[in-house]
């Protein structure tokens, strides 16, 4: 069920050996795990999945180029090995883990999530990963851990888009601790039954399906538990357009465009955007009593 | 000869459309083809406007190009009209209430609509009969609107892109400034002799 997209070339023809050895191990491991079925199940979704080709060729990843096509075209320059993820800040047991160890440390699951970009387009993507909460719990956050800050890789040799001086690199994002611990919040290491491609945030990225896509930071190297709300990249550049929460909300427009509708990639006409991207039942209670117009 | 220049100019209009068809057939238009086509049409409307404004300075050396000016202007209008029609149909579903909200609330839409509204009288009065009816000086005055249209079109472009992508609209605005500067210089040269 997992290897749905057969290719004429094998991964070995286009990928460095160390990577495809990883991939083999990953797939071997993945095959051993009973994934939640694509439809139904706890995190299932009865909506057609976006074509893999579209999800891997229409990306916002400024580190690999500014257009939608550039990240896929430049991904070959981005080698996601070696890679370590540092987990620190307000924790009893800060830890630094190699990506290989991380891949083995947690049970991987497939989660089919809607992805709603702040630019009013959306996709349905089968991710593979584990809940962020599983990793955070290992580090034992202290009572002072109120927020979580995420940092992307800062290495302009591997991510040439970072030579662009207009941005305060590296990319940063943040979540409130309850959002980070929510069972829907995923650290993805794969998609469509395979390792994450560079343009989708290899080798490990955040997926927060009820928030606009830019919250789901790619290519994460550091996760810090912090006491105060962390600064985020878009939030500090254009605070009026990109708020800290950025929950998908059709009732609050982006200053330059409406958020009422979205174009599902692969469809012609736009469809209605759902509050919290359709995950209101699972997440709305976290924001009870909050004014979501001011906390956009 | 006149006819040929005009025909050639119309054929020029088919070049971007042909390229769009080839790209669609061979490589596809990407994951969001609607957005691609709408932006493509907008880009070419602006490019034809600039090409149209290049004709006058070139007449010193290539007087036979004169008839192409009208055709290029009309091509700009055709691309702009298709740009707006697709936006109305596929982005706003001809929902007039939504459209009005967009025009009032989103400044780049306001500017874009204004540009199109100003293009309409220029396209309508592009015929010889209208030149006669308005009288050449009056007609010329009306058609000076093209400069405002050009700069506002660049503004519309710049307002909708992410802030790192200003290079292209700025380039077009700079190009437009150069063309405008050439008009003033030409005037200085010619006026004393009149």
C-alpha cells in the first residue's frame, strides 16, 4: 500500500548512496508499522489526496528559491545529511539526536491532513511521522515551558536561498505549549510513503494542520521550550499580515486577500475554507474565550 | 505594406498564446494552472502596453511600423480583458457582491480595476472614425491616459507580489520612465521648429 508511486528509475539512480540506504531502512521500517488507513481511522480523511507530483513541485520554501517551482528544481543542492535535532530550553533532559536515531526512536504513522496555505490554496497530503508530543515528553518540559520555538537549518551552502539578505535567516516558528502537545501536531519525516523530499522540508518538519502552512516549519534543527512567546519569521517581518496563531479562519481575511475560499490544488473552482481547516472539533477548545480577530 | 505590419503585429499576439499552449501540452502549467494563466495574461497585457509605447520612438528609423501601434494597444486590451474575465469567473465566480468587496477592500484589486476601466475608452476610441470624431488633438489628449495606465499597472503588479519579488514590476516601471523621458526629449527637439 505504501509504495504507490512506481518509478522507472530506482532511487539509487538519482540519490547518493547514504541517502538511499537510509531510504531503504525507512521503507523497511515503515512497512513494518501498521499505518492508519488513508480513509477512516482516527486521523483519516475522506478527501482525494493531492497528486504527489503537485505536492512536490508547488512549494513555498524560500531557502530553495522564491518561485513555486524553484524549491523542486533546487532540491538536489540540499543534502539533508548529516542532520541533528537539538531539543533544549526549559527542559529537565535536553537532548540532541541524530536524524537516524530519531527515525528509529518513534513509531511512525501515516496521517492524511489538509494543508491550507495562507495564499488561499490547499492540498491533502499523506504525511509519515510521529506526534511532536512524543518527542517533547522525552525531554521532560519544566513548568516554565509555555511556548515552543522551532528553528530551521541555517546553511547557505545547502540552502542557497539564504543568501537573500532580505530575510532574517534562519526561519523561525512557534507554537503555544498546548498546541505543540496536541495529538494532531506532527513531526513529519516522510510523505506519500517515502522520505521527505528536500523541497518539502527534508529530513524533518512540523505539520500543524489547523494553521496556515507557513507555521509548519521545514527542515528543523532546533526545538526550544521557552517561557515567552517566541518571535516568528513572518510575524516579525509583516506583523499585520501574519499573526502568531495563524489558525485557518475564513472569517478573518488576510489584509490583501479573502480567506473565505481556497483553491484545492487539482480543482478549478474554489471551495469554502473551513474554520481551523476542518479540525475545529479537535482544536477549537484550545482557543475558547480568545478573540480570534485580534489573535489572528 | 501597411496591412502586413498590422497583420504581423496581430501575429505577435499569438506568440504568447502559442507558447502557453505548448507549455501546457509539453510540461503542464504547474499545480495551480488557473493562477498561472491569470498571471500570464496580466504579464502580457503589460508587456504589450510597453511594446506599443516603443513604436513611436522607433518611427524615426522605421516609419512603416506606425500601424503596429494601434494593434499592440489592442492586444494589451485583449490580454487585460481576458486577465480580468478569468479573475471574475474563476476567482470570484461572477459573484458581484464578493467582487465589490474585493474592489473596495483590496488595494491591488482597486488599482487593477481602475487600470482596466481606463483601458476601455482607449480601446473603444482606437478606430479612425473616433479619431475624426474627437479631433486629433482631443483624441491625443485622451490617449495620454496610457502613461497613467502603464504606471498604475506596474503598481498593481508590485502590490500583489511578495515583497521580495519587486524586481519585475520595478523593471517595467523603469522602462516606462525611459520611454516617457524620450517623449519629452523629442518634444524639446521638435517644438522650436513648429
